[in-house]
C-alpha cells in the first residue's frame, strides 16, 4: 500500500526560515530577488497540499465546521444505541432487519432527506441449535464428555436433528489437507485449524490478519466435502482469547454436496488439535439451522439534494444488516450511523452542497452483498453520475485517515482534506485497491471510492461474535469517524470539479 503522511518536508521548513529571516530590502521588485515570504508560503502550501487546493478558503472553513460539529454531536451515538440495543441483531430477512429499514428511513425523512427504499432479494437463514461434545479421546475419564464451543457458519446446512458422531481430522491449511492419504477424511469431520495472526493485528494490520484466515471459513466446506468429509469445522477467525466463536458467511459450490459447517473457538480448536496428536478423537455435533426462501428487503437511500448538480451523487454508507450473535454495533451499525450523521450535520448547519449527498444503509452485506448487487443493476446507467462513494465497515475505532481507491491523482487531491482532519489524528492518505464490500462494484467501474482507516487492532476480537455490542463503541472515536465521513462527503459534493477519475 502506498502511504502518504501529510507532514511538512524538513527542507521546506528550512527554505521558509531562510526567507522569513532575509532582510526585507531584498524582497523588492527585482526579478532576480528571492521570492517574498508570502510567495514562499504559497509554495510551501503547494508542497504540502500537492498543488492548488480544489476548494476555496470558504469551503475549507465549512469542512472545519463540519469536523468540529461532528466531534460534539451525539446524534450518531444515539442512533447506534437504538439500532443495537432497541432493535437488536439485524440478520438478513429477519423482522429486526425490516424494522431497522423502517427506522433509518423515518429518521432520514425527519431530516428532510428524499428517501427511497430500493428492493432487494436477500437470503433468509435462521440459526438453530448448535452444540458439540467430545465423546472419545485419549485419556478420557469413562462416561464423560467435553463441551466444545462453536457456532454455525452463516448459510450452513443442518446435521440430522440428533446430530452426527465422527472422528475429527485436524489440518492447519490447504497444504496439509492435500498431503493426507486418499480417503483419510472420508466420513469424518474436518477441522481447519488456521491460526489468526495476532501479531499482524497488533501491528495495525487487522484486515490482513483476517484475510489470512477467512478463506478457510469461506471455502472450507467445499474443500472438505470434495474429499468426503461429513462436516467442516474452522478455527474462529478472530483475535481474542475469551473462548468466543466467530460466525461469518460460508460457501458451497454447485456440484459439491453441502455439508454442515461451524466455527469453533480458538481454545477449542487448540484442544481438538492437541488431543488429535495423541490419538483418535470423536465429536458429536448438532447444528440445526434452516435456510428459508429468499426474502424481500431494502437498501435505504436518503438523498440530501444537490443545489447545482442534483443528478450527481456522493455516497456515504454502511451496512444495516448484521450477524445475529451480538447486536451488530461495530459491524456495522457504526458505519450506518456515521453515514446518517452526515445528513444530520448538513441539515443542522444548513449546508447544501452542489451535488447530492446520498446516505445508503446497505442490506445483506454479511450474506453476500445482495443489496449492493441490486443497486449496481438498478443504477447501471447512472454510474457516470456517481462522483464518489464512501463506506465505513471496519468498526468504529480511531480513524487515522482515509483509504482511497482510484487514480493516483486522488492522493494529491485529498491533501487539503487530510489537513482539515489532522487535528483529530486523521491525516493519513493510503491508496488501496478496495475500500468496502458494498461499494466494490462502483470502485470496479472507476468511481473514486473511500473509507475511513479505522484502527483495526481490536476490531477482530469482537467481529461476528456475541460480544459485538453497543458498549464496544467509544463515543469519541465514533465522533471522529463521523467527522471523517462528513468532511470527505462535503468535499466531494461541493468541489468545483469532480474528484479525479
Ligand atoms: Zn461489515
């Protein structure tokens, strides 16, 4: 990743110091004279901001107002409390997801935004019973079992109602699986024990740590089924040590039998792996989820209409659906409420940018991004009118800046915005190929896209677990995220020329 930290180059400071200390008689009208301090300040500013700012001083001061208002305003936090504690988990197709759609729409209408509910078919999967016990292992005390903590993966098929009992084969990765003798997994339960890279997460690269493990959660059941396993377990993709299983979407392939799939806590994965090195182990596994017919649901679209180019839109967004174990505070209630906060601040401060600011609460990101896919179909002829798209979907911890995807020129263009965000510690500008799952389609079509760079050191401790609850969101950090969203959205929506693309 390209990394641009918005600091004044030391050489520029030296130049400035030299100019400021030069006798003023030297700065008379001769073309041979060194530049005046004022001209040097302009040059210095150009070095910092990468050239002429795309915004007027008045627009930059509006950005400062938005930033400062966001830091003081409890709107996003209040909305998050309602979405998580009052409405609760918002699984695709569930009554709570439906209630959340109505709620966000009503809140946006109350601010004077033009609200549209855009229909999308979404999966409707229901969690059932999920239990597992070791029933046979080396050194077992007769007539005892050991509980194994797990949770069904989203989309998983069920075991028979009374469960299955089978030997567990443990592998760390694809390589170990392919090295097993033919038939070694047939009729057995296969555990992928790929460890989450906590050191990588601690260094701030939580998303990369997640990426290393999530492939087993996604494709494990296909690989397991292909070699004859009757169920697949994956070690939870997450960082904390509180015996918490992390759910998430799993996948099946058309011509491979669907087998039940669950995530075990990291501690239980270690237990199974350790005992399996001592001798055969057997597990009794019961999962009874159901997959109901796809349900009708909606993306909530709330437009704060532009004054000069209402047809041109800048998206601010998060996804409204969540997994069902917790209440979806960090994933991704936070992303939705900081997007709602943008509309709230524009209304409260009476700001009407040239272009339309479109708040979107996406539906069903967790179960396949069906809402976003439908948006790309419904708006396929209007992509050129999408001037920029922002999604917040990496929690609500302190944002250190802005991820951007698009032309390299975007980095320079963003520099004045980075300066506005510097006082809240949000001055980094980092180029990345992807900014958010729901805006991925727009990114692919060349729409400049953005995301706050949230501190991801702790995000994957709670992600997709029962511990993703309202208390995990720090009000100050949430406000900082709202500030990033509001400043960036306004900058995109009011610049004289659209962002480079
Ligand atoms: Zn998410």
